[in-house]
């Protein structure tokens, strides 16, 4: 007798097998004919396996008829063809063993139709629901597609540090890492001229673990550049952190980023790679998560599959930031945020361009230098940089990237322009001193691509345990 997952047991190829299936009860329905129907799910797929439990079972009255939603069970029996519509198989139980009971009076998932807001309060149990089981399987699919895509393209998977002393974005909204006693922070002492009494001044980081301020990383890009400038093509896939005090449906304090970096790539190469990558994860989601994608299409966002197929089969349009501003200024639409060259695009602008103006994904490129970080290559016009953003319908920006500034003097000047001390980035400047090359890269937030693929509205619902202001409970 073999152990089978629910997914395996639901396949017609399993008919005739003796099997053990284990999982959690979704429903129990008793028949007047002297048997019960149990619906069991183990997380391997969206659909449940129907179990027929006969009254002749030794524990039918004492246990089977007391089974409720949430109980875990181990069932042995024969897999047979099902006469019921919509399912190929059913399991005829020869034994039903309850592994763990779930009190129907206190188990919070007894009823259907819970709001996503409520389910966030029980994040440890919500993966047992249809929606969050589907999200978990889709995340797994996208993660595997990511590794498959970059490995097939000859990239090396690398692991940048999570603790860093540099701020890639220059945003200043970072989580600090320290071993200092926050109740008694050590301070340096300064002695003013002509006085002998020491006066406490700034924090004495020499008494901290790293002897300098340290933070949780907002990006592995800078370290990835160092490895790309030795190994050619690399990619990172790991957690990143932002201490931004934002409660919007698009922001998390902890999220996962995919960041490829490529030596000898210019902006055109970068845009082509980004488009190929997005199309790969769309294709794999549609092909490998068909049942879950149908669920999202039917229950979350009707028209989702049609939209994704259109995105998959259409070339991504490429327009400059300047052209995008011209389209927005010409639009007969009221904007919450004003439009103008030199202003950053907001979600409403990005979604107008992708959903109304062009009806397809876009790659915007060549942004004003004032809007972008120091590491993006300055164009010959001196006003713009070789930046790119991939915008998709329903979400807006999903990828941000650029050709990196490989010229030492220009990079140092850009650092000063943005108030950064080049001396603190000596190792990064060394990459331009010793064998510099044109190189490019981009970053994609895993949670944002899950929003795009699933049609979910809130980013807190596409990560197992969301970290947001005031929320780190699970």
C-alpha cells in the first residue's frame, strides 16, 4: 500500500490502487444510506479528494461521525472511479484514523467566506484556505521558474549579505542592526575648547558589534555588481527590508527580491532579459498551476487568464519617460498627483498607461537623473539616465533596473550630487578603477509579481507572514 498525495489520488491513473492518503478535513456529509462523504485536502492541489466512509468501519459511530472541519486524518482504502460529476476518482475507506481533532466550537475556519482582513489575524491557519493554499503553490512555481530561467541562461546563483553598512537606494529608511544596549547607548565624549569637562556627543559605534552603523539590506545589487564584474552573469533571490512607515496595499517591511546583474550588458540587453523573464514566469504559472489559476480567475479577478495570455503573447512596448509624460499630459483625465517632466510617476499614471492608453505591459526608459539613484549611467544629454521600469496592467511597476554607471569620475560625481561620501563606497568605486565594463541589472519584487499573476489586491495576502508597521506577530 502506497502513500499518495491528494493530487496523485485525484488522477485517473491511480484508479485500482490501494493507498494511504493523509490530510485535513474540509467537509463531512452523512448519508441516510449508512455512509459518510469526507472531503480531504493536504495542500498539494486546489481540489479535494472525496472519501466514502462506510458505516461498517469499526470506528464509524465513535469517530468518523464526529469528524469536523480541520481534523487531520490518515485514511487507507481503494481508489475507484467516481460516478460524481467533476471528479475522476474517490477513495473508498477501509480504515479512517483521526490524527488530530479540531474543536468545531473554537476552530476559526469552520465557516466559509471569511474576509482577507480577518484571515490576516490568523496567518498561521490561513494557508488551509483555498485562496492561501493557491498563493503558496503559485509562489513556489514562480520561485522554481526564476531559478530555472536564470540557470538555463548561464547565470550563477549568489548570496549577498543581509547585513550591510551601505544603503543602495539612498533612502535612509533602513532597519538598524546593533548589539548596543538601547537603555544605555555608549556615547563619544568631546571636550570643548578651554573646558575640561567631557560632553557626550554621537554614538560610539566602536563598542557595537561591527564597529560602525549596520543595517538590514534594502537590496543586494551593489554586492551583485562586484560578483558580476568577476563572474559575468549572476542573480540573487532573497529577503530585503524597508523601514518605511507605510500601510498601503503595496508595501511590506520584509519582502523577497530577485536581482540579476550582468557584465557586458547595455540597457537594450537588460530590457530584453526582463521581458523574457516575465514571460517565462507567466507561461509557467499558466501551464503548471492550471487549477489554481482557474481559481484566481473565477474567484478573485475574472478575466485574469485572458489578460495574462495577452501579456504573454504580445511584445512589451518600449517608450521613453519623456514620451510617457507627453501621453499623460494629453490624457483627458484628472490626476490626484500632478504630471510634469521631472516628476516621479505614481501608480495611477503607470496603470493608466498600461491599462487604458496601451493595454499592454510597457518598459519605460531614460528617466531624469534627479529621480534615480547614483549608480545609473548618465546619458550623453546629461539630463537623463539609462534607467528602465517594467510596468504591467493591474499592478504598475514590477521591475526597476538600469545600465550601471561604469565611469569612475562620473560615478563619484553622482555620489556627491546625492549627498553621499565616495570614501564610504571605496570598494564599489574599485570596480570602476580595475577593469571596468558596461554592465546592467534589475530588481523584481516577488510579492508584486504574485499580485500580478493572481489578481490579489493586497500585498499582505501574497506572503505567508506579512511584516508591516506594528505587525510582526507570527
